[in-house]
């Protein structure tokens, strides 16, 4: 059969789609795609019809075919983003949404009204992309607030960083927090450790929740008391109950991560003891120098402090 026959079916399908007769529209779009497989409009129309019918998996496949044939079709990319978001294909959904907005920047307002797409518009999504430029492979885990299950923060785990046989944990999501002082950069917290333990993720999550609730900005040089102590994590909470915030010099990362407003940066979290807290109070400006002079390995969570 010719493209002309497929064009006729597509035209009929569009009329049915506008009349919200989605199953009938899908049948004609599918027939057109069978008659003339390179018909991008047929695949795109099939995707939109299937999406309206709640068949997101099938819609995603149809949109993939349409995008393969017409990679600059904003409407196909949009449908593909929604369909893949519906079925949990976050990487594909994010990629399609970015390509959509590159072609149609004003559609960002529509995207904000789509619950499935909203997470991809958050600043933390941009931050993840930047972090992957430095740390190509990492896993993530979601931590939920103890008193509010709707609040959560992700923490990434990276192997052999900042040095061989060590581990790095970094929050993903704190950058979505707007600070009371508008001039403050957005920030994620990063922590290095010699010991791979879930407690590191809990420490960062607890700190992130605390900072979000209080609006306290993690300025390098400040101390936040009882972040680890509050976790009641046995010996660690007793030995190193507090955290010191520093500039993350141990990682080969250029800061700020992103200079485009809002600026995005990282801050290092160092677990510290009560004795180290006392030293900090006595000499705030010289505290890090004191740690260096005493050859304290801040990645060693088993140190006495």
C-alpha cells in the first residue's frame, strides 16, 4: 500500500482523536503505521491515543518509533516524556523532556502542571547531571523523614572517592531548597568515609532535613551539633556526635558546580567529637589547620576524636 493510503488513515484518525474516540483513533493510526512504517505522524498519533487510553507501555514504544523517524518533533518528544515517566523510565523521560524544552522553551509551564514531569524540572535533576560528569557511576537510596513520610531525600553512594578504597556519599535534593537569604547558593552535602556503612546516608539525610526545616545555611566553617548524636547510632553517635561543614577540597570537583543562577555548589560534612567541637569553639578560624597539624583523618569514622 502507498503512503497516500496511510495519509488518509492518519487524517481519519486525527478526526477521531479530536472527538476523543481514542480506541478508534488508535486502530487507524496503527493500521497506517502497518501500511507505511516510516510514517512518523502515524506512530506519534498512535502514541498519543494509547496514552489517552492508559496504555503507557505501548504508547512509549510508539513514541520511540515516532521520535526515531522525526527526532525534532516536539509533540512526539513530549508524549514520549510523559509515557516513559508513567512507566518509570526516568532516564528516557528526562532526555525526551529536555529535548522538548530545547525546541519549545515555553512548554515548561505545561510541564510544571504534569505531576510525572515535575521531578525532572527540579534543580536537583540538573545537579545529578553535573555530578555524573565527575562521578559517572553511582547508586542512590531514598531516605524518608521520620515524622513525615511525604518528605524524602536521596543520597548517592560513590566508590573509590575521594581516594582509593574509600567511599563518598552525597545528597541529591537539597539543592531544591531555597534559602531565606536569596543570595545564598543552592547546595548539596558531600561526605567521605573509609567505612562503607548505611549510617553515612542517614547522617546526610538527617542533616539535610535539619537544614531544610531550620533554614540554617551550611556555610563552610560552621558546626552543626548532634546531627549524628540524634541518630542514636551506638558508639558512633557517642564518639562523633556533631558535624563540621567545610569546603570539599579532597574531591577533584570544580566549584561552584554550576554558575548559572541559581548557583549550585557542594559542602563537605566532617563528623567530629565533643573534644573537637571544643577546639573549634576556641579557634574557629584555625580549626581545619589544627586538624591537619594533628594529622586527623576525617574520613576515619572509627577515630577516637
